[in-house]
């Protein structure tokens, strides 16, 4: 665990960090979310997918609260980066 992550977790703040994949311009919303201690799944994801997650967090701030969310298209797992 990095020092910055330790400080954030101990701060008492309500936070959500996003771990983003290589972004693509695909016209789709397709992703899985992994959490703080989960293995990341996928190497690429659409901008629309990232926007979908961000809008869910804005609509309900408890989504991802005090967590680190990894967002990616699981179909891109094992692909070379970036996947367009």
C-alpha cells in the first residue's frame, strides 16, 4: 500500500478513486468493476463506460465510497495495450 493511499484511508474523507484502463472510442457501455484488493480485469474500456460509472457515482455518492474502483471491459483481458 502506498503512503498516499494510507493517508487517504486514514483521513476520514469520503473518497472514491478510479483506476482507468486504456480508453477507446467504441460505441458501447460494457465493463466490470473491480475493487481495492481485486485483480484488475481487462486492459481497455470505452469512454462511454467510464462516463456511466462516473454518472452512477454522482447520482449516488455511496457507490464506490472509500474504495478504489478498477473499470475495464473484461473481453480485453490478455490483449496488448491499447485495444481500440
